[in-house]
């Protein structure tokens, strides 16, 4: 029986499934992160479609209200922790060592463990639906006191969050150590590709934010089972305390997702503009400013809890301040394209789609930062529209841009450009059909996380549901494009994007063969 492959350098490597279980190679681990992310994207997407199917018409048709609530909870948790974050960690694994000229991540075995913690955590979230009482129908924010009253599914969700946190913290330690200690000679901090900078900053955000979430769910756990009263007013606790702790994690979490997305776009836009990134240093400083500010604005999610007007004013102005560094970044991206030799291949289309729609999502965020406005719009579909512009048209479109941009270097083959462009246009059209109308139903007062609604919202919801099913189906095209490229894509040229690879900050080392165990060449 052939149990191992013979490599010319004489080492034995496990084959089959054991190769993936035991791998310490950053490319293998990056690949696993990306496939895991895509799988969770489909699982979370099906849950979104359950929600949209129920909301297609007023009244209750498809699922029980309890199950609907579980779907909104698990859709949020799975998309944030299972789909978006692992996608960008996958990019980090693939790109950071190659971009800074390191042979691998600093702690390759810990890297393996970081990844393999994810599947059991995802399993816990999914099987929580099947325990007695079902999963937690509490929303992804897990607000007390409702979480204290939930059944056993809530315990599985808490355990899943603990495991996800461990994975993120170990991944962050790995990324920080790799970037600070393993750069090739001459690769100074201010020469690093911006994607590397954004991940360095994000890793610090993760280390600061994830333990806070772990603390919040641990306190929930002890309130549930061990007689504490952290969030129980009858026992001297305060349910609003949970919201403070959760959003001290939750707002930085938004930037944990957005900042690596900024990094990807900052690689793609220069490449397809044939110009270096405009304002590199200001990009680094703006990103760091956003990261610091993200810890100072958490209670803008809590304007309706009855805080003093002074606090409302502080959180309003602090939140508006974030628009300044964000404006610097958007200005730099536009200035990068200005007078460039633009071409519009799929990665560039997704990056420009990101630029337009993320900016729109940022703008509605600015609207929501205004306390008197937010008091009206709190827990309406306006908020749902806002954060889906940031998360889907922002982070997800950036992730698509990254996959199309780097795929030729990862697998040595090209994807089908026509189908890639079709994927972009279907995605951007159906995305807007789904979510643009939610601004209107929100402004008209439709509450979120409710399976039924008043007749006046019927048209907006029907349009939104049609868009959601179109968007979901379009992502099957993405899967087809990937499989087709991997199985029968044309051999990628040395320089897949004409003219782009001559730029210092978009240059990657020669295409390393897929599944290669060899050390990538160092950057000059
Ligand atoms: Cu926030």
C-alpha cells in the first residue's frame, strides 16, 4: 500500500486526508481556511434564504417564529465568525509570508491548530439547532437577559464562541510574530505591502477584542448555571452591562472584518491602475487611527438604553470622527485610480464595487451615528441595510476581488474571465435589489428580527426576497468558476495582470506550484 508520497528531497509527507489534518504549510492552511469559509458562506446563505422566504409575504408561512429567530442568530454568527473572518485569515496565510519574504508563518503547528479549531466550533453552532429546545433565538449579539432563559442550544453557542476566540487569538499571535520577526532583509515596515499592514493592525484588534467577547459569554454561562447575577437585575446585576461588554468587542469586530478588506482593495486597485498606491504612509496611519477609534465608540449601538445626554453626545461625535480617516482612505483609493491605465478585469470590478458600496454603507453609518436619528431607526431594517452594505458589498466583495486577483498565483491557472465578470454583475445587481429597498422599509419603521410584518412593507420585502434568491444562486456560479479554474483552467502566465507586476507593492514572487512544500523565494 502506498501510504506516503516520495518527494525528491527524501522526506515522507502524509497523503490523503492526513496530509490536510497534519499540514503545517501556510499555503495548505490558507487553502483550508478559504474552502471552510466558502462552505460556511453557503450554510449561512441558506439560513438567509430561510429568513427571506418567510419574509417574502406578510404572515407566517414557512417556519415557526422560534426557528426564524434561530436563523437570524445563526446566520449572523456563521457569516461573521465562519465565513468572513476565516476568508481573510486564509488570505493572510497565503499572502503574508510571500509578501514579506518569509518561508512560512512563525508558528506553523499553532497555525494548523488555529484552523482545526474552526470545524468543531461550526459543528457546535449547527448542531445547536437539533438539541431539545433548539438553538438560541437571541440574535447574534446574544443580549441578556434573554440568553439566560434559553435552552441547552445556548450553551453550545457559548462553547462555539469560546473556541472561535481561541482560534482567532492564536492566529493573531502567529500573524504579529511573523510580520515583526520574519521579514526578509530590506523589507522594512514602511515597505510592506498594505495588505500586510492591515493584517498587523487587525491582529492587534483581535487580541484586544476577542477576550472581551469571551468574558461576556462566560459571564452569561455563569449566570445560567453557576448562580451569578451579572446580568440579572433582580440579583443586583444589570442587563445593560452585557451590551456594554458585547459592543466593546462588537464595534472593533466590524473593523476586524473591514480592515483586511481595505488591505485587499489596496493591493487590487494599484495593480489594475498600473500605479503605486497613492498616499501609502497616510493609508497606514489612517488604518491605525480607525483601529484605535474603534475602541472608543461602542455605545453608539446603545442609544436607546437610556444613557445620559452627555454620553449620547460623546458617542455621536466620536463616531463621526471615524469618517475622517475613512475619508482619507477613500480619497487615496480614488487618487490611485486617477489618470491610471485602468483595465476592468473581475478583481478590479469587485474592488470598484467595494469602493462605491462600502462608501454608501459608511454613509448610512454616519446617518446612524446621529443620536436623534438612531433613536428612530434603532432595530429597524435601516440598520440591517447599513451593515449589509458594509459586510457584503464591503467585506465579501473585497474577498471576491482577492480570490480572483490571487487565484492565478495560487493554482497556476486562470479562471474564466467572462464568467468572472458575469459573477460580478449578477452579484452587484442582486445585492442592491436585496438590500437597497431595506433602507426604505427601515425608514418606514419595519422592525428587524420579526418573522411577520404589517401589510405596508409587503412590496419592499417581496423585492428584497427576490434579490436574495438571485444573489444566492449567483454564488453557485462562483463555485463553478473556481472548480472549472482548478480542474481545467488555462495555464496562468508569469504575469497574469499585464503591466501590474512591475509595481513594487503588487509584486509577488514567481508562481509557486500549488501544494508546494518548498520555500518561496525571498523578496529582493
Ligand atoms: Cu459600532
